[in-house]
């Protein structure tokens, strides 16, 4: 080990050696053995990689992370009940962009769109679990539930002769239900705006402005209203939001013009309306897929595998998932000793649910032991590499990108905008260090055109190299 490490140092370009030594020097407690073993891994990955490559886009050489080993714990390829399209058993333990692309194709083309909480997401989970198992992991699914609010339709019908239905939109997170009652003007929705007798059984007609929608609807409900109609204070319609706590009665928004019309009708006599909102919370079932080789997870390498319903989600995020699965394969020989865990997160697209649930499930000791989470999301398309994450990881992350031959347009730290919308955020929010590796400017983001044919294997490979470098810098063993 020491000999090969030293040989490697002398063979490597001066630039890689410098970056590694500078980094190693920052580890005040690192033992010589640990430094050397980190160096060996950095060496083995950089030696055949494109550390000197001027442009990451042309990188194609494989990353060697270990030697081929017989693993008695690994099931025979193709025997797993959930495994499909097993990897070629003759494949060397080098990161292959083509192998990662094979997973992208399976997820985005064979399975297709993998809506959060849906049957296709479950099918994808079984595929990923099977691939982990084929590579010798005790893979498991971590099921979880989450609530999704959905407003399906709404109608507002004035029951006076000649008064037609009124265009409206449910306030987001409004309670569903059908109510009929007299319209009662309720000003801005403050208790002092309400008539002396309260709003019992009424549909309160409230003007937009001054108070939050939540306060307006909560006040009206407390005064006995059966429903709320908020009319705009400028011309046209609008969409309002009540926040996650929602409401106890149906509430919709309408245009200022319609609000004025209702107020006019009210002035000439009583007016009864029927408000019908078909909306509510749906309980959805999803799952993370976890491959763990050792006793714990010092580094979590993850990415989400669900997609938006609009498209097949090849780049967002079969690309990151394919890289995670391929990383699990090539890092198997060191995964137990380094305590690496590979996680495919479910239902990211509806609010980072999988990563939030994963982090919630960690015991305090597991959190303390975690050195980093590496999030791979949208790594197969786009113009430039971007890194985002915990300030403490900016040095190793930038060094890893450089060693992998990736041209990066900087590192955005936690305090800065631009990186909140993916699974690393769940870790950072829980105080755990995380790095987000992605490329920006995918023209097909969240569209039906997010297809596997646009995924570039050389980019998947560079993403894999960055992760390999980062692991080797962060964890000895
Ligand atoms: N994959 C994206 C995040 C992303 C965007 C990565 C651009 C790389 C470049 C993710 O699936 C997504 O769509 N996130 C949402 C927010 C999320 C909470 C639904 C977003 O960024 O708007
Ligand atoms: Zn997305």
C-alpha cells in the first residue's frame, strides 16, 4: 500500500499532488496511515482519470477504485427476484459512464415517468434495490408516508335568477366541501369587520389585502362562516395560498369584477350561493432504497429517483440515480471499511420527502458519525458543473472536481441562494454537512423532453469521478 501510494505520488501530475497534500495538511488529527490510504484511493482514481483534462466534457477514461474481488455475500447476477438487466459480470471495477447510462435508460425509457408516490416509482425502487443486491449489498427499502394536497375542481354558483356561475380558484390548502348559504360582506376579514350577529352559516365575502389569507379565513371560520370567497383588490383573478395548516372551511378566490358584482347584487337584496370545493389531502406511500455495506454511514451518496409526471425524468433524476448505483458497484470493495451508504430517495419532487424522512430516521449517534452527504441530481445534461453545499466541504469538493477534470463555476455555500431544491437541503437543515453536485441549464427540465437520449455518459462519468475523489478525501479506511 505505502509503496504503491508513494509510486502514485511520483507518477501523478504536480497539480494533483499539490492539491492533495494541501488538503491532507488541513487534517491535524489525521494519522500517517489514514493519509496514505486516502492518498492511495485518490491516486488510484486520479491516475487513470483526466486530472489534466482541459475540458470535462471530453473526459472518458474510467476511474479505478479497487481491484476485482470475489464477494461471497453477493448473490449470483441475475438470480435476484427484483433484478432486471444485470450488469455484465466481466465488467471491471471502474466507473463506467455507459453502465450509469444503462440505468438511466432503464429508469427513463423502460419504466418511464416515475411520479412521486406512484406505482412507477415503486417499480423503479424494485429495480434499484435489485441492482444494489446484484452488487453485493444488503439492500432495503425504507417505506414512508406523506401527505399531498390536491385541489381537483371548484364551483361557485349564485342561486339568484340570472346570476351564473362565477369563475374561482380554491385557495391552496383550502378544505374541501360543499356549502350553501347567504353571502355576507365581511370587509377585510377582521373580526371588527363582521356583522354584529356573526357569520353563522354564511359564505363570507372578503376583500383581498391587509391580512393574510390564513387570518381572513381563520377569523371567518371562528365567527361561524361556512365558506369564504376572497375577491381581488385589483382587476382580474389571483391565486392565494393558506399555508400547510390549511383551513377548516372551503375558501376560494375570485376576480375583483365578480366581487363587485356580488356586492352589487347584495345591495339589492339577499343572495344565496353554493360553494363546492373538491380538494383535500391525499396520503401517499413512497420509499427510499438504501444500500449499506458496513456498520454505519459516514458518507451518504444519494440522489432522487422519482420524476415529475410531465416527463420521463432522464436527467431529473435518473442521471443522478444511475451514478449512485454505478458508484455502489465500483466502490463495493471499500464500502464496508469506509462506511459508505448509497441511497436512492423517493418523492423528492413533491417536497424532498424521501431525504427528509431518511434524516428524521437517523439516531443522534448516526448524525454525529456522518462526515458528508453527497447529492447527485441532474448530472447528465447542461452547460456547466455547479457545486453547492456546506461551507466546511467547499475545499474538498472543489479539489475533487479539479482532480476529476471537471470545470466548475465555483462553490455556493449554505448561506447563498441557488441550491435549496434538492435532497442535500434536508441534510443541511438537520445540521449535517452536504454537497450538491449538479449541472445547470437543462433546456428540458421538467418537460416530456427530459429523455435518456440527451443524457451524456461522459458527464455521468465525471460526476462519478468527483464523488469518488470526494469520498477518498473525506474518509480513510
Ligand atoms: N432536480 C431538481 C433540482 C435541480 C434544479 C437540480 C436545477 C439541478 C439543477 C429537483 O428535482 C427539483 O425540481 N426541485 C424543485 C424543488 C423541489 C422541492 C420540488 C426546484 O428546484 O424547483
Ligand atoms: Zn425536479
